[in-house]
């Protein structure tokens, strides 16, 4: 999730991406994404195993910001909100 292009980024794991993205978009849950208005789903990665997803999350959280921006730019150069593509 992002606040805007090159803005604040949030990274997390969920077993229900459409529902969780909706919560972030509407600000229905207090926390980081509500405080920093991270409402755009600009990148996601699917995993068959939740443990694999958690390992990937930990890996990405250690990355430099520039690497994360590059990851987003490679798959979504326009920083379009991908939420609607989930349906």
C-alpha cells in the first residue's frame, strides 16, 4: 500500500487481500496506513504458503527503500491502484 507515487509505503501479509486492502482504503482500522493515508494498492505478490509469504515480508522489510520503489516501478510504472484488478 502507498500514500501516493514515491510516498509512504506499507508492507504486510494477509490471507484475504481484497478485504484487507479495502480496510486500508477506507481507514476502518486505526494504525500506520490510516495515519499516513496509505490507500493505494500499488504492488502485491501471491504465495501458496503463508509461511513463505511471511518470510518474503521479512525479507522485503529489510530492503532499502530504493529497492522497494524499483520493485513497484518494474510491475506498475504508473503507480496505478491495483485494487479493482483483484475482482
